[in-house]
C-alpha cells in the first residue's frame, strides 16, 4: 500500500521552543490536523519519541488553537477543508487540561472554528481525574491510548499505569460514559512485536473493553532512533484485528505511514541532550526487544 502524504508544520514559539503539527490528508476526503498540547511530555511512555524529551512546557490555549488555524490557511487550497482535529501531537493533552478544554471548546464554537464536536478528538494516556473532568466539561470526543492488556506490561511501557491501573482507568470510563450515552471512546493500541500482540492479548482486550461503547484503532509502531521496540508485522496485525472483529468489536487499522519523516504518533519532537530514563524491561519481555 502506498503511504499517503503527511505534512509537518514547525512553529517557533516566543521562547524559541519548537512545536510540531501534522496535516494528514486521507483518500476518503477527510483531512485531519494533529495538534500538539505541550513541548515535550512528562509521561515517559517507553515507545514514544516525544516522551524521551521530558516536559518542557504547557502550550497556551492560543498556541493550541493557532495550529489548527494555520493548518487551515496553509493547506485548504491544496487538500480542501480541514475536517478533523486530533490532539495527538506532542504532549499529554490532559496534563494541560485547562488549556486543552478551552482550546477544544473554541474549535467547536460557532464563533470559533466551527468544527463538529464529533470531529475533535482529545487523546490521553490515562489521567483518570482529568478524564472525569474532560467528560464533564467538554462535548468533544475522547481517545485513550491503551497499548497493553495487563498491568505488568502497561506499568512498564506507560508508567502512568502505576498511578491509574487498567481496572481504575476502564472502570472510570465505564462509569462516566453512562452519563454520556452517545459518546464512543476510541482506544488506540500501538502494536509492539512480542510485547502486546499475542492471541491472549486479543482475548484480554475484548474482555477489558466490554461494556464500554468504543472503537479500537490498531496502530503499526514506527521505529525511531533509540527505540527498543520492533513493529508487529502487518499480517499479524490483520490477524489480531480479525480476532477482535470476531468477538464483536469495531476495529480500524492504521498501518505505518510517515515514518520516513518522523511525523507520526509518538514520533514528534527532538530528544535533545536531556532524556528521561528507559525503564527496566520485565524479564520475560527481554527476548522481544
Ligand atoms: S505517547 Fe503521548 S502521553 Fe505518552 S509520552 Fe508520548 S506524547 Fe506523552
């Protein structure tokens, strides 16, 4: 499959920090802008290039909204209207929850950017109190970066799980979404060879999300320099997808694209001199790396 073209915009802020925004046209007539919410990120997800930077700063509401405004100005002629906004660039959006809620409300406001709330998606690694707040204060969609089916793996690859484990995270979503019966959560699942892509993972994933109105997005891992993980082969991703579909889930697959230009989920930013530490690899997964 020919990778679709992605465009990367670099913004230089007043303090000389650089943030990155990606515009992703799709063959189905949808053009998505992926905005950053922080410079760097504090969450230290082990598969993520941005996470290696550590947190440098939160972006202001204006700095977030302007990314979508500029993308519209620069690329509407070439690709048609920007139809979707995803908060999946640099940073953990809900770690900057005040500004992200304000920015997303401007994006959907009639006097703002006039996107449909169903076309604006805020992604999180699983900050439970902020998820509750977001679901209570925003009418935009929520995506949760799940990426593991056991606490052992998630504690390792997404350290936020040590504070809010799978049971707490998914229990909160189940509870809160009862109050928003029309909402559907998007679970993102980056597929890492030998780490989270087994038949047992597919079975556990089905059980974990039971009772939550959701879609699953399986994402091919884009290896980056310094990465210890390997991507799950495409044919194995398809098998994994088929198992989930057979158990009744709605599943999308995003096979790799954009890895040639370091502009894909978890690959934005420059690690620089300072890097957060890599965490100890559980013994049984050492062979997978
Ligand atoms: S995956 Fe998201 S939350 Fe995790 S380190 Fe990367 S940017 Fe931060």
